[in-house]
């Protein structure tokens, strides 16, 4: 019987085992989170004025969290303190625990590689079953540290080399390059194509992520391709709503508006789809995931935290995708290059009586499938913005960037 496990977020795959690691993932402000993390791992802090981001080399150069006020400001990344505090375990210590499959450190932007499932999966070894017991996060995006090769006050560059084997037995020798750059207000405004009111507070950063074919064979669609996959984990709230604008048009021409069946269809009280945009709850109370295809994508996704009056924006470099986007479903796939380019995940209890993993919510983007000749490179650039201010000021940005008013966002699930 064909398994209908529509799972593209490895983090969600382990929700049901949360009780094994506990759920005390509370964080303070940015300064509190950085102080905590520095007790357990190396943290690189990039700063421009009061804006700052905290990056962890040991965790693949991931942005753990960020703020617009380095001393007193909020911490935007979800931090899994129990796992960070515990650190890496021996093979014997990992038995029967989540760390057999993944170390869930948290962090608001991390470097990953796809696909997760399917005949070209990176998370299943050849000959295994597409079942959780056989699912394992590759060490390169789980336990291996990236080397910090250069740093300035506002940027840090990391490098790493690895070899991967996919489910079909294809071998990939990969060079990874990742640069995290903190953007100033002028750079951020230019990238978004907007004017920013001087009263707004913002932290913005851009990551340049590259994979290079370091082997002697061309990466072939017939034996599997890789993609760069960026995932961000944010703190949820009852008043946080994800907003993703998309191209309107017929499904015959552009395909399905929204893929909302990753964990079973998302109910109307958590997802509202209009002709050119969607609203999705980021409250961390119900597990669900949605995706937008490349044909529909406008290259942007966002969320609004009405309680904190914070507009969150994620953009990426849209580029040609002659080989499509990798598909991560846990099954042998009829269309292995029909995956989504933007995703959002909302954490929550997978079943009655079972605690959520975080809770948290995610915004994710992916690069095209990389059919690279030896020495060739695929680049995926993602930018993240957290903007705080009055609703009058933020409404102007929301209308321009997300195609909707703040009032519409706040009222999306009250109708």
C-alpha cells in the first residue's frame, strides 16, 4: 500500500517523540539567548548599530536568532535549549532517543539539502524503508561543523566538504560555501524595493548559499539531484499569521494554488486561500504544512505578529529551474522533480495527548534541482527581515510586499 506521508520537514517527522527530550524551550530576549548558547557552543555575533544576528559554526553556520536591539530586544529565532544544553551524544547515549535521527537545535535559518524522501532521498540509505525508523539526517546538516573562513563585523563565511549517497546509490562529492551578511537599513530597503520609515526598527540579513560539484561525474536527473533547502524556525503566538502572496490564474495553466496535504488537508480554521494569497496560522497549536510551486511563487513569504507588531519577510533569488524542484515525499515518486519552492510549517500536537516539538512555525525556501557538471555551482540566496513599528507604518509595507493590509491579516480567521 502506497504510503501517503507527505513530509518534507524533517523536524516535523520527530514531533511524536518529543516527550523523550522535553519541551522546555523557553527563551528570553536576544541577549539572554546568546548568553545561554555561548555556554554550550561557539557563537559569532554580527552587529550593525543595535541590530544583530547570532550564528553557530558548529551547527552548520546557522543563524540561531536575531534582533533589532542587541541589549534589550526580542529574540526572533526559536531556540531548543534542552538539546543545545545536552550537546552531542555518543552512539550508546543516542539509543532510543531523537538524536538517533536528528539534533533539533532550533535556529531561525539553517542550511539543509534536499530531497528528504523518494528514490533520490538523502535521508534514507539504499535498501531501507520509507519509515521513521530508517530516517536519518545526514551528518553534514546535523552534526558536522562548518569552518569559519572569514569574518567582519557584519558578515561571516563558512565552508565545508562532504560526500553523500542517495537512496538510489548515487554518490555526490560536494563543496559547500555559506555567507551570512547583516544588512543595514539602506541595503534592506533597496533589496525589498521600499522606503522604510525612520521610526521603524529592523534587523535584516542575507545568506548566500552555494553547492559545488566537487566530483568527476555530472549530477544526473536519472540518478538524483540535490537542492539547497533553507528552513527558518520562529517563535509562534496566538496572534501570528503567515501570509504568502502567489500568482493568480487557472490551475490548468499554473497548477494547484496551494499544496495543503503534507500531513492531511489543513482545515479552514488554520488555512484560508484566496485568488492570489493565503493566510496560515503560525500559532504552534496544530501541525500542518503548506507549499507553493515555482509557477505560483512571487519570491516572497511573510508573517505578522500582531501582539509584537512585527512584520517578518523572507525573500529568495528566483531563477530558472530546467530540472524542476526536488520532491521530498516519503514514497517512490512518479514526479521526483515536482516539489515546492516555498513552504510554511506550523508545529503542534500530532495527536491528542502528545506534546508538540516546539512549538514553533517555519518559513522555508528551496533552490532548483542542481544538475551540475564537475566544478559547476548552484547558488540560493535568502534574505530575512524582522520589522517592528506602528501598525500604520507596517501596513504600508504589508500592502506593498504581501499584497494585503494588516487589518486583513488580523481578521483572516475571524470570519
